[in-house]
């Protein structure tokens, strides 16, 4: 993986190969777990970074729930390499990994991602047909059991925010739900999107503040400050409802309601130039600055056990 | 393969509640075949929307008729997509060469 081109976008098969290479090169640190299958039968791979122990507290990171947000999957690759490179050299990450595990799903929506490479670069949803409709796919970030089907999601299959027929109806979501529940010790749930430069915490479905709003807010400030320290990229932060819009059935609201306090959605670059078509030469700078925000949250999670 | 020749991405910043409401109406209109890259959130918050070439004139006229200002964020989407595709190909070629 040293010669892997991190400054280029890659196909799904290249990403799967990368994952296998990383595992092969780092057998004592990285393993691959297949938590399920997508609608079209692709594996839902999660990389587990662990230095040992059983059922340690853990951090969940996912990328690519919306398939056209290519910077997120590309960043996921970079994050994975960063973890193996920094373990043993970066004291903060080393301390985290000596006590916690990190789970990284680089491509939550592989069917959609494949479709963006082959047919429609701007596809967002899954590729599952909707009975009774000619429109395809579900918005995986409206399919979670957190005020499912409420305001900010659509019941219309042609909408880009179509929630699906029922909560967790999509295997891509259900697989994560089952995994997180069976693990039982996930302490942070971080979902990476693009391109609005936002750091959001629960709730999205209600304007009622989360019980931990004060802590989540101050940690968000720390994370976006760290992120901005590299290239000056400015993020807005706040609750999903306040900083973005009302959205029901989202992953972080579900995670928070499961008792995972540190639940955040990151919206990576960029605002107003390229949108979903961020040039490849911006992958590494974007991933690098995002990593600073992730590290702030991961370190806080480690330092503040609950 | 779906292509996007001449499609533009417009950036619209609603200045008041009236324009915000106009944007929300636009979001619900199917006839323009719009694809909202950044949805309607609030006053002064940018809305980015992909407009197919065959509806560009109508959408721009609609916005202008409502005194809503917009800017062109991406002039021709396919040009960017072609560039992205070419970059991926050349990166893959370079990788094969290294191997």
C-alpha cells in the first residue's frame, strides 16, 4: 500500500484490493470483517484496527453513504493508511489504539458507488428497485430508526431523500445496525459526507437539544478549529437540525439514541466550486484536514470514558 | 452511460423569506428536472442545483422573474466529468507502469 495512489479516485474493485493489501501487510493491526451484503450482493467490508483485547470500547467511522460523494470514500482509504502509519509513532493515536478499536467502513453504499463509476456519476442512493415505482434506490441516511419517515425525509421513491419502506429495510443499514448492537461497546459514531463543510451532531429530527448538547458543541468547536489549523478550511458546526435542516431517519440520531454519545456527521469540502466533483489533487489535503477533526473527536472519546 | 453535456450547477443564495419560499417551491417542482446538490436550508445559505441544459433557459428566466440572483458554479458539468475520468485513467496507467 505504500505505492498506492492516494491522490487519485479509485474504482470499487481497487478499493477492495487495497483493503486486502492493507490487511496482508498489517496482520497484527488490521483485519477485515464482512458485516453483510449490499442489495446487488457486494460485500460490506469493515476494517478493524485493533491491538488486541476483547470487545474493547470502539470508534466507528463510515464513508460513502451517499455514493456520489467521492471525496469521502477516497478519504476513507487515506484514513486507513494513516492509522497504520501513525500507530506507534503518533502518541495520541497510539494511546487510542492501545485502548480502543477503530472500525472503518470505507464504502457503505457499494452498489451506488459502482453505479457512479459505470453509469451515472451523480447517483446518491442505493440501487434497489422500489416496488410499484420506476424510480430506483433509497437514501441510506433516511433509513435509520430515528423518527423514521418524519419531516426531512420523503416517502416518494423518486425523491433523493426517499426513506425506504421501513426503518432498517436496507441491508446496507441493517448490517451496521446489527453490527453496532452486537458489538455493544461503540463509543463514537462518525459518519463522513461531503460537501458542505459542516460538523453536525444530534438531533436532526427534532429541534429539542440532545442531552449532551453542551459537550458535543464544545467538542465540535475543538474539532473544527483543529481542522481549520491546516489550510484554513472553515466549517460550520451545530446540531443537524440547527446547522443544516430537519432530517429524520439519520444515522447519527439513531446512534445517539442507542447510547453512543459522540455521534457526528462530517461534511467535507468543498463549498461552491466543484461540489461532488472535487478534483483528485484535493483528496490528500481534504483527507488530512478531516483527519484532524476525527482525531479531536477520537481523542476526546478516549479521554472521556462513559 | 448518463452524460451531462451543458448541464450547469447554479448557486442561489436566498436573501429573504420570500426567496427562501421560492426555492422550496423550486425543490418540489418536477418539471425542471432539477438535482439539488445542496438543499434549501435558510436565508443566506447557498443552494446548489444542477440544471439540465434543456431547462437552463426556463430556470434562469424563472429566477430572474422572481428577482432572485444566482451565479454559475459549474458552467459545463460534463467538462469536469471528462477531466475526472481522464485523471483516473492516467493515474491507473501510471500505476500499471510502476507495477
